[in-house]
C-alpha cells in the first residue's frame, strides 16, 4: 500500500494530526510518525479543559492520545489492505522535513530525511 494512501487516511480520520509519515520499507508492518495540528489541538484542549497546552504535554495527554488512536482505528477500517499501526511517537515540530516543488504548491515529505532524523524513534516503534 502506498505511504501516501496511509497518510491520507490518517489525516482524514484524525483532525488533531497535522502531518503523518508512514514508514514501512522492508518491515513487517507500517508505523507512522505524527505531528499535532497546533490549531486543532489548541481548540481541543480548550474545549476539553486541558490546562497545560505546551506541545510536549499535549502530545502526552491521554485524552488526545485516545482521540488519535480512535482516528487511527477509523483509518485502518478505511484502508483496503494493510494497517497503520496505532503505536505512535511524539516529535517536536521541525523544519527541513518538507520541501516545495515547482510543479505543485503542495509540500512534499522528504522521507529519507525524516527516516534519518527520527531513526531512533522509528526503531523504538518497531521494538515495542
């Protein structure tokens, strides 16, 4: 299954997710690195009385994690084949993981850069 299909299903099912990167080359299953959408998660925190709105606290909040896991479950049910793994790793928002292309205004993921930058977190997802 195409990583873009998995990422699209996750983003469609998880409004709190800002970006998703499916990783699974030469692996038994696919995992995804997720970043939170700052606007969506801030609104969710305000609506649900979450006081600590720092990025790390929001990424670790059990209510937000449960909402994301529910979205992953929904994305899994929508995918024709394969499954996105519900294991996740939080990461700080960083630059250098997307690049603009001339042919499209949409930003494309730099998969090799992301895989190298977050290699430790990716390995932890596969070993857990």
